[in-house]
C-alpha cells in the first residue's frame, strides 16, 4: 500500500446532505490502495489545495479547480453528486484529472472521455451494508409490494410516481404506499429499511431522473425491484455493464396489477422457486456491480496518482 494519502474533501453541508456517504466509503472507495483522509470544510473556510485530492461537490466547482491549476496542485479529481437532471455545468471537468459522477448521462460523461466514470448512488444511510445471509427469502416476506417517497403535489408533480399511485389505487393493488409530503419527510431510516427488507417487490418509479437511490436500497435489502424500462438500464458503462439487469422491468405501470396478482393466494411451487431464484439473481448481480465499480474507481484514481505506473 502506498503511504501517500488520498484526501476526500467536502463542504460540510454537502457531506451532511449526501445520503450515500457510507456506501461511498465502504464500497466505491474500498479498493483504493492508499490511506484515505476525509475532510469537512465550512463555508467560510478556504478549500485545501493538496495533491492527491478527491473533491466532492453538488455543483460545478470551477473556482476551486482554477485555483488548483494556478497553484500547480496535481492529481485532483472531482466527484460530482446530485446532478439528477444532468443539467449541472461540466466546466470544471476539463481541469480535473478525473471525474466520478452519479446519474448516468452520456453528454456529461463524454465531456472527459476515458477519464470520467458513472457510479451507482448506492444505498442510503441506515440501509447497509447487509449480508445476503441476513435477507428474508421471498416466501418469508410479508409485504407484497412497497413504495415510500414523495410523489409530488400541486404544481410540483412527479409524473411517473403519480401514474404508479393511480394504478395502485384504481386496481386495489396489495401494496404499502407510504407517500410523503417532501424529500426526507417520510418513514424514519429504521422503519424504511425494515419495510424494504420485508417486501417481496420494491416499486421503483422514476423521480427527477430515471435513477433513484430507492433501487439500491431495494437491492441491498434483497427485494426484487419493479421499474419501467429506460435506456439507462441498458447503458453499457452503467447498469447494463453485465447485460439486462435481472429486475422486473415493465413497459407501463398498467401491467403491474396483473403481474403482482400471480403471487397472491395459492401460488404454484414452481413459480415460487423461480421468483426466489430471480430475487437471488438480483442480489448477486448487485454484489457483482459493486465490485465492478469499486474496481473502476480504484483504477481511475490509482492511474492518475501513479500507483499503477
């Protein structure tokens, strides 16, 4: 292991707002062959100008990277989080040695070919890590289907979630729909995790983006994700890295009632065996994906900082 540390630098408010910090630390950065130092910086403090730094930001920190270049600081990467609409500026990409980002958008990643990678958001705080041996199997789970989250209100509607809610209501679908008044205003982390870990199917409508942290919460807790088809699911440098993900992928939420009805009442043992195998396939696929992208991040950073030379 190299003794030269990697400095993970955040504004404190960003560090507190990002739900997936544990996933970032324990999964995405787990294969980097060097010590890591996490640094939270207050708004009224200057950002440290240090070699071998990964700066985590919601926005486009062009001023910081301009200072990095002016000072001759080397091996500084950007981890851009929270750009769920793909409309945040990429101006700083040119000054960064490498870029890591959530939310898959070709037009963003193509700003730095070969030196930018998408990574999954990962599970939220209070969710993981969870060992597969701790999962309930399909038959043991008592919630047929589950969704928790904001579906929009007044002029701020989230169309896909409203469509899902309408289908569930009109068809009396057996599902727990824990809708909330806004981001972070719903179930507490422990209750949310317990429900997700006890549901057979996790309903994953899109939010502001097709990608949503709810997908990774479901996978970590061993539920089968149910979502609508989207090009993002097939991106070769994203979720399609190993081909089509083993989720339940529908064309329209109108298909949901018929699909879920197959698992109500007396269910043939062969169907239960097949769906439990699909559940396990989802878990194994998720474990493989995490290892894959942890390795990709390590190669990107280690190559930049000279560990692979």
